């Protein structure tokens, strides 16, 4: 599949998640023309529970990074579905 400019940004930001959250791994994912599916693996059993990221932290950060990069690239016709 050839990704659009938005799809390429989604792909880049998704793959960077483990760089930002050391206890998070990524499973399979699929970028579709108008939506995205991905599996997040949250580990870190040795960490204090209050330091482990929540799914909300991870997805919120991911969506924010994607939105900022897309808007910075000049694409204005982009938005996320509410929630996740």
C-alpha cells in the first residue's frame, strides 16, 4: 500500500511510541485511508504503578503528535474521531 502524506506521518509517529514510553511495545497495526488500528503492549511490571503510562496517555500523545506534524506540513483538512 502506498501511504498518503497523512498516512506516512501516522506511521512515523506510531513507530516512535516505544522511544517515548520505554515500557510500551507495539503489535501489528494497519493504516487505512480513513482510520487506523494498532495494538499496544504495556509492560513494566517492575516499575512503580504510578509511573506506567495509561492507554489514554499513550494515545493522547500519539494523536497530538500526528495532528501537530500534519498541520505543520500544511495539511488543514485532518481530524480525529473523538475518543479512541
